[in-house]
């Protein structure tokens, strides 16, 4: 029975020593740890000597800090999103003025409207489809122009008529019958009274000179040949080609604005 009072006294003494030591440590602990930022202040509040009395207070503070951080992270974007439209609305002038586009006259095309051709040529294709193309009235300044043929009064006028007949009978493309069409045109105009018997176009020169009174002209450029003259092309190994000189080109069994690419044997006419 005597031991119980002794143990109680010792226990009370120990508890008083522990509480006094904790109170002294709490009093000696600094209020801040030397940091200047908010994060340092919050950590300084948390980092304290945890005793039996300070533990509930520390829990309350940590919960409060967590709630505040969550609240600020949620409220900041919302507040920014709400503030921007308000600022834009506030900057708008009270009385807005609108500029009107000048009135254009009726039936006047706009500036960006593409220019259209004044007239078009309508036609029907072989398949029966209707199509149209613009009629060109202006040409490029650097267009390719071939010289016109000149009329020589010294040659027989019926040769020009023969060239016109050949042009009326000619096709768009060659039929490989140039000498045949030239013979028919010469016969139809009356320049010759019989049909030449030569078959190859290269032999037309000797046939016309020997049998029908044609003369070789001193002309080496096909474009310089007079209208109605007969131009003979070819070599001894080729079939050759023969054609009339017209005012705007050359003609045999087809029409062409340019002469043949074969070597020119000579230009012939009947004087």
C-alpha cells in the first residue's frame, strides 16, 4: 500500500518534466526559418516541434492550406475567362459608326470581274455538241507573219487562175497527190492543152519546160516566187513535191502557209 503513493509521485514528476521541456522547446523555436516567399512561410508553420498539444493545430493548418490552394487553382482560370469578354465589351465605343460602300451605277461590272469577249463564234461538233469560241480582234505584237506573194505581169495570167482553181480543190492535209492536182488545175485554166505524162513530182520541171514552154525563173526563195508560178522540190532519190505559189501561201492537193521543207529544184512559169 505504501508503494502506490511513491509511484504516483514519480509519474507526476516525470509528466511535469516532459511538459516543461516541450513548452520550453516551443518557446525557443523561431517563428520563421529565414525564407521570404509564401512557400517558406507555410512550411515554417508546418515544421514545428510536434507535441501532444500542437498536433491538432498543425492538422487544421495543413487542411486549410490544401483547401486554399485548390480553391485558387480552380477560381483563377474562371476569373480570367470571365474578365476578358468584359474588357472587350467595355472597350467597344458607345456609338459605333459604319462605313457604307459607294453606290455603283447599274449594269456596270465590278473591278475584279474578268473581261469577256464581245462576240463568240458558235458551232456544232461532228458529235452534235454545241460549242463556242471567242472571236479574236486583236493580235499579239510579235506574231509570225509570212510575206504575201507578189504579182508579176510578165508571166501568163492564166497561171494565177490555175493557182486559184487548185486552192478551191485543195484539202486541209496532204493526200500524196500533189502533181495530180497541179496537172488538173493547169488543164482547167487553159495554160496547157494536154495532160503531162510524167508520174513523179520531181519530173514536173523537165516535163513543163520541154513540152509546155515553161521557163525557170531566177528565184531561190519560195516566198519570193510570183503568184501562179510552179515550184518543184526534190532530189534524184526522192519522189519530190510540186505546188503553186498563192497570195497567202502555197497549194497543191492541200493548203499550207509555208513552202515544202524539201530542197527547191526551181521556180517555173510560162511567160
